[in-house]
C-alpha cells in the first residue's frame, strides 16, 4: 500500500495458492479492482462481506501450464528466455520430496 500512497492496485494476481497470498492480494486491491488467481488454492478463505463492501472481485481457474511447455521449453533451450529467476534448484527423481520441501510445501513420499 505504501507504493501506491494508500490507494491500492487496480488489479492483483495471486499465483501461490495459499491463504496468506490471497489475503495479501485482497488487501492491496483498491476499491473497484479485481484479484485474479491461477492454480489450485489451498485453505484459502474469501472474505465475501469485505469484498462486497470494497467492491473487489475475484476470478480465477486452473492454469493449463502443460499446454505452454513445448513452446516455452524450445524458447529456453534456444536461449530466447532465461528461467533463472524462476528455477533455482535442479533435482533428479529421488530428490522430488526435497524439491517440494524447498518450495515450502509439505510432501509425503511413498518412495522406498
């Protein structure tokens, strides 16, 4: 809110899927704005009355990430884009549980 002099943003995009991320997006949304989300939210509570009083909308749905993978992978391999700011850990199949843990998620593995 400091960055907008207390006004709030015209639109916010919540891409984490946690209640804390959604509450942050809703808190920085100015009256009359929209909060969008992608993916599957986990334990997210939507404060309907607060949104009504502030005239803030929420819309979202699943992200068809696999549909974009072939084109994006080619762009990465050809050096047209660099995912370095997104991907900072490389692992093999045995390290999947640790990789999810590094993202902050709780993972239960059935691997032996």
